C-alpha cells in the first residue's frame, strides 16, 4: 500500500503529464489554425514547412524576402508584390493568421487565469472575469467612442480600444477604493460588480436608443467579440503585459489554497490577510480582463468554463490549477475561433458567439460527468 507521500508524488506526476499533454494539443491546434481560413487551407505538414522555411529565411533575410515585405513591421512594403505561390502562403500565415492565433492564445490565457483567480478569492464557482463590472466599463467606453465620438485616448483605429481600456481602469479604481475598507466581504465585491453592470448597461442602452443604424451595427459587432482587430503591435503589447502579470498570480497560489480550503478564518490562521489578498487578486484579475476585452470585445465564457474544466482534470491545487486553466483557456479560444472562421467561410462567426455555442454543451457534459450523473 502506497504511503501518503508516494500518493502525492504519483498524483503530482499525473497532473504534470496532463498539463504537458494539454500544452502539446494546444500547440498542434495552433499550427492547424495557422493553415485554415477563407482564403486558402493548408494541411499541417505544409503549414509547418512554410513556417520553418520562413524562419530560416528570416535568419538570413535574403533580398527576395525583404522585397516581399516580410518581418518589416505591421504594414506591407508599398509597391512590392510577390507573385510566387509560396510567398503568398507565407504572407497569409504571417500577416493575417498569426496575429489572430496569438491573440486567441493570449486571450484564453488571460481570461482563464482571471476567472480562476476570481473563483478562488471570492469562493464562488459561478463568478467570471465579467462579474466585477470590468466588461460593462469597457462596453461603456466603446459605446461613447462609437456613438458620441468621445474618446480619452488617441483618435483613429485605437480610439475605441483605448477608450474601452480607460473606462475599464475606472472600474479597477473602484475596486481599489472598495478594498480599502477592511470590513468588505467577498459578497460585497460581487454586489458592487452587479451594480456597476446595471449602471453602465443603462447608460449604454440610452446611447444606443439615439444611435444611427451604422453606429448600432458597429457597436453590435464590437460586442460580439472578435480576434480580427489586433495587429502584431497590439499582440506584442498584450503578450508582454500578460506574461508580466502571470508570475504575480502564481505567487498568490498558496494564499488561494488557504482561502479555498477553509475560508477567511482558516486563511488568517495560516498567516494570510484575506482582505488584502482578495483586493490584490481582484485588481490583477480586472487588469487581465480589461487588457483583452478592450481589444477584442466581449469574450467572457472562457473565463468561467476553463477553470472548471481544469479543476476536473487537475484538482483544486492553485499551484497547478492556474497554469492548467491558462492552457485550457488558450485551447478553447483557438478551437472556437478556428471553427468560427472556417465553418461558413468566407463568413466569419465571432469567437464570442462560437465559445458559447461550442463550449456551453461541452462544459455542461464535463460537469455532469464529474458529478456522476448519467
């Protein structure tokens, strides 16, 4: 009979193997996604060959590829055309599909991590990154930029995303101020988030009542959630911010374990300050959420479903649950976006809709199986 220590080691190895398998599947899906689209479909072998060929070309950077405009920033070189079929495939992969695939991975990582953090610190399995009202703040910012033309940030293509991000930071500021009151409970954060959602929703509804048809169409398209908007500059900014914040989330995994195991009283007995750690975690979660939905629009389901799916596979130890949720979130976003842009090509179904259509039934099935329901 195995000792408790041996059982723990065996369980740890099993969890690491599951996370490794999930990571490998996500990498395979991302390569597959790079080859799929409305313009041309490539098998995985051709996609891999194209990527490796271009990487080798990038190291040498021959004149032919420089003339085609590879790796020279966001915009293609003016006046340069590449008639070679392989060059065209490379442009489609690197210019159009790579930013979308990377944004799907980053969005899944950030939203799933935020969801796992919130569920742990609030002790409520039904909360998601949208619970705190951050999404409502971004919707209000986007609506003001689209309908009223009011933007606190730069004009142009980033006016809507910038305004949405600024208004989401206002919600973060409210969370910070609320956290200064030491008597604030976990339920108070949820209730304040609901209040913010209703207030922002009422303002957005009033704006849409006076909006034109074109403005309503633009706002509706933004609210569906799409990964087509970010370019490589935005992707690089989001990647830097996400992977800077993620180690901080991992640092609080022990505190989350204490909160989830026995509530605030048990956490205090282990030396954890529930009020302080809850405020810090919620601020981090809100920042991760606003960072993504400001550029992509309303994408919320993955932040609810991915932590639950990971909990079924990995368990409740947040040292492993947080990275597992991030991997699962990236996988869900990749699958939903790939199906959405290939199922009825050239019509692209927004990823926010596909996540609910595909992820909802799968999520329900996994929950029923975990509860032993047949």
